[in-house]
């Protein structure tokens, strides 16, 4: 009978892997966590620059209505009161997001919900679109041309890397319109940023657990698989199976970080650039996530791009072709008795952070319970 050094090898030290490692270790299992990057935390990793916690891989705002999840993450780090209220910059004009009475007032000068609803109804009624054939027509039917052309079209086309007329209509089934003066982007009960950055949360989850960074699972797969009785895999599921059915497609991001000799560049943590002429999708100013008063500031410009096998994947493209391909990989995964696939890449599914934490907690509890039977 084979002997193993560990009960679980956890491939990936992002939130999913860290929560699984913490819960399994707490239950008495011996875990080894590896990550190909030279740090833990995955895409929520923060890098200290100018005494500012810089979100190295884009903005991450924790939000949830699940009290269990909120209490769990707060048991490792205290969260501040940050509320996500992004702005949209369209050719120098600023608009509040999400679409709410402040946005409608800025667009049309209306001040009552009835006026705003009438304006939207007027714009959508004149289009003559009965069956939207693509994202552009779907969005126009929902919000009309003013909102679409100023605040949706350019941003969406930069995100997707293709024309809105080439994107399926189902991608944008609905667009939330708020007829209140409320700039809070999320509807969740709880929201904030970890005081001290997300590294504090990940360090708390992985405290006392063996972690090896800079380790590529695929570079020494046979040796690593031989270390543990079970594997929790959070990488790309198609890569695990050597792309047998082809590559699953993702959108990716490129980041340009810049230190500026000013204490306040844009007055807000997130500003989206919604016109097509600006090549980046948004600018982040990281100090505002934690209400910083540092003498200098750090900004990040985000550029959307197509992911390749060698480019870091961020957002799964869950269209019909990729969903069918993923089902083939999912069927293969079900045959791997000692491997659990999880997270955004392992399940080819867009997860927010709170969803990752909830799913990881539930799956860890199920593993622990099943081991008793």
C-alpha cells in the first residue's frame, strides 16, 4: 500500500486553495500548498508600494450578503467600510455608476424617477427592435442610445476585444437601473477591504501550513502527485488534461502601475473609461481603497486582452462553444477519484470572492464529513 507525505496537495494558493487548506488542516489533515507564482493569494495579492497596498492584479472589493462568509473572513482580518462607487469617464465627462438617478441627472438633467423612466421609455420605444440579435441591440432595448453609446459600448468592446454586434445578446440579459440617488455599486449587506490588504487574510488562512511558492505543478507533475493521497486542483482544467479537447478561452488583463508625485490623482478608487479611443478600460487609485493619506499615490491602468495558453487567464468566456468543451473536461474530471477541481479556473466559472469562500467552505466540510463514513 502506498504511503504519502501529505493527505492533500493543494495546487494554487489563491482564496479557494487557502480556505480549503485552512479547513482541512483544522480538521487534522496534513496539507501542502503550492503555487507557480512567487507569492500566495492568487489574483487578490497586494504589493506594498509607497506604503500603499497595491492590488497587483486589479481591483478586488469584497462584498456579500452571506453573514457566515462575512464573519468567516473577518475572523482573520478586520474589514474597513469601503463602498464601491465607481465613476465613468466618457471623453472627459464624468458619470456615476451604477446607472442611478445621479447618472440620469448628469445625462438629461432630470431630477425625479418618473422623469428618468419616461426618458428611457422614450428612447427605447423609438428603436423598433423586437428581437435583439446581439449585445448591442439587447442593450439598446434595455437602456436606450444615450446610456448605451456613452457608458456601455466602448467599455464592453474593449473588455471583449470584439464589436458589440458580434457578441451574443444573452451576455447582457439585463442592466440594473436604479431610480434612487445611490452610487453604491453592490446591493450586498456587507462590503469592504481588509485593513492592511488581502495578504493579511491569506496569511491568516495559511498560518502554520506548509506552502511552497515558485513551484509549477506541470514542471514536476509525477513527483508532486506522488506526495499526497488527494489533490485539490485550482488551475486550468483543460491544462490538467493536456488540452485534450482543445483550449478553453478566457479574457485576460494587462496592468500598468505608476507612482505619481501627488497625493491624490483622481479622487476615486475606480474610474472606468468608456470611450473606445482610450485604450485602457479603467484606472485604479489604490490608496482610496483604504482611505490613505500618503504623500504620493499609485495608479494602475487596466488593459483587456485575449488570453493565450501563456497569458494569465482571468474571465472565462462561457459561450456555447466553450461551455460544451468544458462539459467534456468535466466528465473527465469526474473520473479522477482522488482529484477535486475547484475555483474559477478549475470549474471554468466566474466566481466573485465571496462565492469562492462559500463554495470552498462547503466542499471542505463535505470532504471532512465523507471521510468519517
